[in-house]
């Protein structure tokens, strides 16, 4: 998951890969504001969403890696964190299927399967 987040962050801030092929729409996004507030434009909201989305995915991946590496016994004994992570990744999988494209859907599905299998193995090994 962390790798997907890093790639997404890079594509957001260092390429135009998340830009539209419709230049007119980009210009309109740069001048239009959401109903919520006039303080931002839809373009800034779009870039901000992609940046925060990237950091969230990286956080989940790195936090889980760190906890598994340093505090595996806590993960084995407390089901909340595992279940919360599985639900969160499951939500990302749903988003990817409903609103995104094949690469994030596939990567997140693999991550979800790995977490579910890990969780089952922890339960069975007790």
C-alpha cells in the first residue's frame, strides 16, 4: 500500500497524470469554487484531495509495517487494529472499483487479501 501512496503522491505533484485531457475544464476548475466555501477553487481541492489521499495510504501502509515489525504481539492480541485496517482497506477497494481504475483496484485488493489471510493465520495459530 505504501508504494501505491508514494506513486500517487509523485503523480499528483510532479506530473500532469491526474490532469484532465480537457484543458477548458482545468481552466474552469481553477476559477470555480465549491458551494462549501469561496476560499478555494475546485482545482486546489482536487490537488489537495489527491495529496491527502496519498499521505493517508502511505500512513496506513507504514504504520502497519512498523507495528508488525516492532509490536507484533500487540497485533496478535488486539483484534481492533487488524479489523479496523481491514475495513479501511476494504473501503479503499470499494472506492477503487466504483470510482478509480484497474491499477489501484488490483493493488488494494492484493493488500486486502494479504491482511485478511494474515488475520486468519493469527486467529488460527492461537
